[in-house]
């Protein structure tokens, strides 16, 4: 659903973004633009990745943080800065502060991925763990700022932050001038607001579309209401866009410059992450893969050429492991089933022989003989198999039925 409406006032103009681009020269990388043949074939038009996962600190966040801190007065720099983040903004503020010689204190959620916490500390920031969602962490950081005089560096709700993030949009226009659609992941809205303002100011014909996780989608109800609306307890694996309330500053810009906000499921996010890894050889975190999830969910909905912004690549290896398993299951690469067999010597070997014929790899076997639901001569076998996709799953199930087995789940 499109919510694009004109807004008479907004805090930024194109010159602000161009000024940020000059400021970031030699600091932020001009990240690569990579084509995706697989997605291009699905969409029916060229699809490119804007690889901000390869940016310094592993995400676009350095851009806005550096512009914001650069603009502080000498007495503000002397007081230090404080930020709150699940990880990417934390690292951006930590590195920007180190480059500018400013002391940084960063509040992170208790469950923040360990690699993000470690990297933030390595950039020189004082890390404090507080709260379980970004909104709680933000409140703690704002309180610290009030008590100490440190300057609060908001992750998305400030014009300088948005101007810095908007440089991603200028780079896209330079690297892919024929672009017709740009997809951007959305949490608080700083990145999509900056990209929308920069792109639409130069190329109003280009569609800018934001993508949110279904379990943390605060923008659709907010845009429908005409003002930011908080949602209770956002839930998603995509911690980088797990924000319960849109920022006031980006909200006004998004109303004017962003064409549409879409939502994607957790299954789509994990499948997109797996695709980036397998097909593009790119490590992307779930938030960064949200534009790819939107393409996979409805590939014919977008006019090409399409640019999907891979906004970050900072993902905990343990979370990556779980997400990959989830993505493989969503993509039909795992099959779990239960069947009844006759409880006699060699019965399990006979069952496994059927699976060998259809080339299904057995990951785990559970063999139950004592369940009261079973007959005197019955046993129940639970199998976890690695398969080659949905068609192969159906082939396996059919082969088992044809061999006389009763598949009960």
C-alpha cells in the first residue's frame, strides 16, 4: 500500500546530502554495486546489490554518525558523545568518534550479538549493556546524556544522520543511472529517508520502497495515522530494523519522498539471507537482506533495473547458523517426518534403503518402541532429512508411501 503524501516542511534539502558526501570523502567507502543474475531472472529486469555490508564497520551507519559528530562544537566534543544501538550504529559512532578524537559511550541491548559488542569496544567506545529492545536502550542513553552532558547521537532521528545516510542514494544514482526502483530496509527510517530525499530530488521518476519485518512494522500504521505510532514488543530476527516507533524527523521525509512501505515474513528474511550467501557469496545480516526478501516475496511487483541496498553484514555466527537452518527449511531443503514401521530386526535398515534410493541424506533418526499409542508389533521412527528442495521432499514422501510406510507427520 502506498502512503506517499506531500509534506510542506522537511528539515533537509539535497545540498545537505551533497555536503555530507564531500565530508565523507576518504572516510566512508564508495561501496560496490553487484549484479544478481538469479534475482534478475525472477524480476525480469536487472537487479543489483548496493553492498553497504562491505562498508567500514560492516554497515552504512558510519556515514550518518561521522556527519553528526563532525558538526559538533568544540565544547560538545569535549563533553563526549553517547549512543544507543543493537550494534551497527554503535560501531559507526565508535569509529567516527575515534577518527574525530571524541570519547564515546555506547548503550547496547543485553541480547546484542557478541561480535557487534566486541567490535564496538575495539573501536574504543565504552560499552554498557541495558534493556532488551532498542527503545529501552535509547531511553537509558538519553538519561545518561542528561546526567553527564554528553551529546546524544540518535541512530536515525536527526537531520545530520539522515544527510549522511542519504549519500547511499547519491552513490546509487552515480553507479546505476538507469535505476528505476530502489529497495531499502526500514527500522527507525533514517536510511530510507536519506535515500528517498537524495534520489527523488534528482530523479523523481525513481521509486523508493522501504521494507520492514512483519513483526516490527511500525511504519504502515504510522503512515496510515499520519503521525508516528509505537507498536508493542516488536519481534523479528532482524535486530537492525527492530524498532518500535518511527523517528519524527525521518517520518516527515518518508511521507514526502518514499513511495511505499512493504513488509516481509521471517521465512522470507531467512531465505533471502541464504540466497545472498549461496548465490552472491555475500554475508548479509537479516536487516540487510530485507530488500532481497521483498524481491523474493513478489518479484514481478518491481520495475527494473532494481537496486537492493544490503545495509549491513554484522551477524553473530550462532545466529547465522540458526537462520541458515531456518532458511533451508523454508526453502524445502530439510524434511522432518514420522512413520510407523513393523518392529522387527532389519526394519530400520530397510527404511533407510528406501531413502538411499531417492538420495535423501539422513541427519537424525529417533526410534520409539514404548509409546502406548503403538501396537504390539509397531515402532515409530522420526526422521530429519536433508533434501534438494520442495520437489525432492515430495519425491521422498511418495517413495515412502509406495514402499508401504504410513507417514503420520
